[in-house]
C-alpha cells in the first residue's frame, strides 16, 4: 500500500467522523424545532416574528447540515449546488436587511439552479445521442 492510498483512507475516515458528528448534531437539533413551534403558537405580535425568524434560522441550519452530509457522501454536482442554494437561501431569509441584499441574494439563488438545470439537460442530451 503506497502513501497515496494511506492518505486517501485517512481522509475518508476523517470525512466519516465529520459526517457522524454533523448527523448527531442535526438529530439533536430537531427537538428544538418543535420547541420553537410550541412557542410560536403561544406568542403574539412582534415577538412571534422574531421567534419565527429564529425558527427559520434553526430549520435552515439543520437542512444545510443534512445537505452537507449528502454532499460528502454522494459527491455529485447537483448535491453541491443544492447545498449552495440552501446556504444562500438561509442568508437571504435570515440576514438580509435591504432591497439590494434581496436582489443579490435572489440572483445568487438563481445561478446554481440554472447550473443544475443545464447539467440535467446536458445529461439528457448526452443519453439521447
């Protein structure tokens, strides 16, 4: 076994450790979503808006964690682009403060979606030939 094989196995092992840690974090974060929902039901007014924003922040963070796991496991372009879309959407929904932020965020979300559409169309065209 040469040094490249050893390095490859070590990197793969480290990826698995990271996947397991992120997976545990996602599972442990799910009950908090239900706590947010229960609090949202009882709150009124401006407090409910802030809590809903925290709920979205938490939910999208869990989705990013799941997509990150999928990206490492599948190693497909579509998965990587999906992760990029979720990260941008999270930024757009949680941290945008003005119209310019929304415009740039919308453009940033559209670009990976267009790339995914192009990649899928290109694959279909290659299969038909």
